[in-house]
């Protein structure tokens, strides 16, 4: 069953965020993930979802997603992202 990382990101330091973005993309691919959504325009149609820069990653299953998210390679990138953004991130199982 596919698994998804869903993030809502507010960029506070654009230069550092570019550094994060450039480093994380190849790591996501190496762990078998792929971008489904990567910061495109958000058009609210009901209520205020509070969405800014939305990212959705797809992995084959939750084990693959956790292998990426919990990896030693990703840990410093989480810290880099945290220094450049305010982020809300969830790991979600698909159907």
C-alpha cells in the first residue's frame, strides 16, 4: 500500500530553503520516493485550509517512507529545513 509524506511549509529563509530543496530531491529518489505535488499554486475553495507551499511525496509503502524519513542521511536535512521554514509534516498510508 502506498504511503505519502504530506507537508505544508512556510518558507522563512528562501536561500537556505533552496539549499534544502536541492539536496533533498536526489535523496527522495534514492529511497524510491517521488514528488506528486511540489509547491504549486493553492486555490482554496471552501474554508481556509491554511496551506502555503504544499509538498506530497509518494513511496511504495510505509516501510520505504520511514526508511527515508528516519535515515541518517535525511536527519541533517530536517535540521536544515527547520532552520529555513515553519513546517507541518504528516506520514499517511494510502489505499
